[in-house]
C-alpha cells in the first residue's frame, strides 16, 4: 500500500498578484479507532485487546507522571516525548514567575529510524 498525495495550488500571501504555485499534499485515507488499533497490535501475538489496552493506559499514566516532573521520555525506536513552556515576555528576569507561564506544550518527536522508514514509503498520486 502506498501513501497518497493530491495536488493543491497556493497563492503567495506576500505577493497575491503572483501566479499560484502547486504543491503535493498528503491524502488522509481515514481514521483508525483505538479498538481497531488495538486489534492490529494483537495480530500475530498471544496478546488480547484488553491486555494491550491496559498496557497503553498504564503507559499513558506513566508518561504523564514523568512529563509532569520535567523528564524527556524516550520510547526506543518510536521517538521521545518532551514538554516546553510558553510565557509572557517580561522586561526583567525577576518579573518572570510561574504566573507568567501561559501554556505547557507536549511534543512528540519521532526517531530518526521512524522518519527514515516513513520516508522510504512509496507515494502515488490519488486521482
């Protein structure tokens, strides 16, 4: 199975009178539910859906626990999870406090192996 793409045109927002350019954009084939994902994980194993669901739920709670403590959580060939904070800009370092933090943002960073496997995938134009 291949990744699909379609062709879209975009106008340059800095020069609206310029001719549009054409780009490839991925086509989302659909969505996989959590239960469908669990069934796929269980294929060719002795695990059942409830065991995999329990492992994912425990993994979620454990990742959240370590993220709240400020750790980057490495997940082997999958990648890692980290958090960053956004804050208001202040005039002096003394003015920067926990109250100036406006958001805590989780990030998932895929590993180089995951990215290279995905980049090697065949792509074809969806007609």
